[in-house]
C-alpha cells in the first residue's frame, strides 16, 4: 500500500460500507493479537487508529468510488461498484 488510509478516510469508508472497523480486520493476524485488538472493550476509534497505523490488517483491498465502497474479497466484488 503506497499511501495508508488516514483515520478520517477509514471512517468515511466504514460509513459507506455500513460496517465496523472490527469486521474488516484480519482477526487472525499476529499483529492484531499482539496489539490486543481482540479486546471487546476497545472503541471504534481505537480500532480505526490501529487500522491506520497497521493497514495490512485490512481484510482485503478497499475499492472506493465517489458514492460507493466495497471490500474486494473475493476480487469479483469490485464489479459491484464499477
């Protein structure tokens, strides 16, 4: 990833996806576990900041258009926004 998303950008994408940060994170990634991101008391803001700091925790590429977004897993999902 050349330019990791900033927290504000992640918030906007999550709103478009109508989901939470936890649902788009790789929960089995060693960094996820090491950072204690499996703690259910963590706020949405804390999870978003963790994604901004560790973008490899995103569970698939995010494809964003002007008015839609999708997590492209499987890759064919990208056609839903194009």
